């Protein structure tokens, strides 16, 4: 067992230094110098604190964000108070604050969100304040919107209507 060149000090009552030639010698001491990278400052048995780096943030770009991967096929209704990113296939209704349909994403049903960005396929009815179709989008829907952006190359079939203010 290598000690990485650290000199050893007695551990407990043991004063026998580590035999560097033995291949299975037990650890007989502790290094005099410990690098901060390997030292522990917190009690590992203590409950995690609310300021711990492992706690989920209450706000920020990932707060209330749901990602539906390309290996998912969901039939039913999805409701979220945050952001939903769809990379799989949804057959049903979706309501969210922000909805993004990825290039591999496919939605058949009614979609309602404050902001919608489509890079994949949507077939159904769309109601939104801000609607963006990227160049890879294929939409066959009746769309109700306040603002709309359609990139060159996007494919659209359906009716667009803007509610009267």
C-alpha cells in the first residue's frame, strides 16, 4: 500500500511504521499533512443543511423544469406551473407556463402555454401569448397567439388568429 510519500505519525498506541515492502500491510499511521481536497470539515452524520450545494434551488433556470425525454411516449394530460421540454411523443393535452418542443418532439392534442417554441411536430390546437416556430418545426394546428415568429423553413398548416385586445 503506497502512502504517496507522506511521513507517518503514530496512530493510537501503534508506533510501528508502515512496512513499505509489504504488499498487504495495514495502514499504521496518518499523514502529517492533509491536502484540503481530502479533508472533511462537516460531520457526515449530520442532517443536510438548507445552504448545502446539493439542495434543489427554489429559483433559477432549472426551477420547475420538466424534461420529457425522447424515449417517452405519454398518453394523457400534462399540467405544469413551470417549463416543460418535450423530446418524446405526447398524445394528449399539455398546459404549462413555458413549452418547448424539441426537434424529436411530437405532440398530438391541445396545447396551452404562455410561451411556446416548436422545433418538432405539433398537431392539434395551440393557445399562447408568444408562439415561435423554428426552421425545423412542422405544425398542423389552429393557433391563437398574441405574438408570433416563424423562421424560414418551418412548415405550417392551419389557421392563425390573434385575439382582439
